[in-house]
């Protein structure tokens, strides 16, 4: 296999505790020959910690049925603390125990992730009525600057990126972690973006779909649930942004990254 640059998105189920040993061993082995960039989620952990701190989390629903966290300034502070602190450093701890050199950073560090603050959000209330509310500190991804990422990779470090982006006024913004991975893959000219989850890929009619073109991926969107839908949407965006392939695979099991890059037991979106 030729030298590759791959963005790996670690889903929330993978980062709740220690990263699986098989995954750590695989990352360690692959990092000797390839450049790996890790992006993590962890929204459930944010909700758990915020609730313990007495800050009940509010979730809103868009007219399309998409549920998301409403991020006021206090929630943004907790989000940053948990994502860039607790979760990122736990990932670094497990990587270090496996002998892997890594550095954690957010989109604020060196402007790695840039987003535009959503001024208003159109939501549907409990009675089904549409209403416009202040956008808070939710961001829409715009770009990724690979300068810091490339410098770390050249020195043999694995970047671990938290989904907090830099806004137009340099304010921190909560951005979707799947979209953050997509923009990092596009901005760093990566060969692939790999979404590691707790399932083997996109399932339709009870079967994992092994391969999809962008057009087939787009047509599958109405048939799948919200969590997978976000990944497929992000994958389509990555393909349209020049990434060669998008893979959705399980992060559990033996050598999960190696297997996914070999297109085993996963879903691959490609131009072919």
C-alpha cells in the first residue's frame, strides 16, 4: 500500500472510555507508514458533564427533523472544556500508553477549523410550529487550514482534533464533528476520510452496503437514520471536495482501520 494521508473520525461510542486495544495497535502500526489525523466526537459526554454541573442541555429540532444541541455561551464553555480537555486528553493518554506520539488541538489552534456563526436557527417547537431563534454559538464549517496539521505530521505526531472551530470574530463555535473531519480531509488533501462507528457501515434492508457512488449515496439519504445520514452527507461533501474515498466502518474488532482501508466489512463511497 502506498503512503496515504487519512482522516479518521472517532465516533462517540469509541471515546466514552479507553480506546479499544485492537484499534490502538492498528493505529500504531499504520502510523509508521501513513499519515493519520484523528477527529473525535463525544456529545453524550458533554451532556453528561453539563448535567452534573447543573446546566441542563437544550436540544432543538429543525424542520427537516434534525436534532441538535442549542449552544448558548455557558454551554459553549462546557462543550470546549469537555471536548478539548477531558475527551481529547483521555485520547492522548490511551495513545501514549500504546507508544503513539500525538498532540491534541482544537480548531482555534492555528485556525485549523474555520466556521461561520449561525445568526438564526429555524426550529420546530413542541406543538409543531416553526419559529426562529438566536443561533447561539453553533457554527457552519467553512474551511480547514492544514498548516499546523502538516507540521505535526512531518514531525511524526498524530494530530487529535476536537470539533471546536474558530468563528469570524475568533469566538469558539460548536461544529458537527463529522463535518469537521470532512473539511480537514479536504483542506489537508487527504486520500480518504474514515468514519469509525459502532456499526459496520450503511445498512439498507438489513444488509451492509459495500460500495456506493456519490449519486447512490445521495439517493440513500431518505432511507436511513439521522446518525448515519450525517455521515453520508459529510461523505458526499468530502467526495465533492476532492477526497478520493469515504469509508464508514466499525471501530471495534481486529485491525479495524487496516480492514476498512482494504474495503473489508464496511461501506465505501467512491467515484468508481
